[in-house]
């Protein structure tokens, strides 16, 4: 939303989901060089895009970050000034229906989201590589056919 492009996507090969997933796991992101992004914004992005959750900026700290606070409406900067909503935006029944739909997503819905299975294949490939690397790091050797021997 900040720059109109996905931060982890390789702009030279945007349909390569495997490459995108690898860039996400390596926390390799890019801001288009032609865009002028403030130092404060770049600092916040660098603190959000951190692989180790223990080292990543917290939501509380994001809300206190100078870039986040810049031009923030007073009622958002000071939650005590917010007025409670006059009516619920969704009924309990609507929320329950949505939760039930989320629980029953089947192959048809999945096919609409990823019709050619490219995302599933890319994820499987990356996870297989991550698993293989982890097993080798632990002292296990890779056997023919993708299996492992102890």
C-alpha cells in the first residue's frame, strides 16, 4: 500500500512464487528506487521486516514510531478521545456464518484462489528445500529421491 508493489516480489519475475517465498523467508525486500521514502518510514519498514519475531518491532512500538504518528488524527493518537461505535458493524450471526465458511473451505474454493496450483507448488518446493537444508545442518544426509537417511 505504501508504494503500490509487493515488497518481496522480484519485479523482474513477478509470477515466480517460489522466488517470492524465498525472498520472504530471507527478508529480502525492495522499495522502488524512484520513490522517495522518508528515513523515518524506511526505519519503520526495516524494524517490521525482521525474520526473528523476538527482534521485530511490537505493535505498541509501531504505534509510538515517529512515522506512524506523523499526520495521525488526534482521535487516533489519543484513544481516550475515540467514541464507541453507535452500532455493531456485523451481527453475531454474520460473524458466526463467516467463521463457519472459513472452517469449511474445500477444494473448489481453494482452486479459485490458486487455479493452476502454482502457489501450492512453490510453497511445497520452498518448504522441501528448507527442510532439506535443516536436516543437513543437523547432520543428516540427503538420500536419492528426496528422502533422508540417519
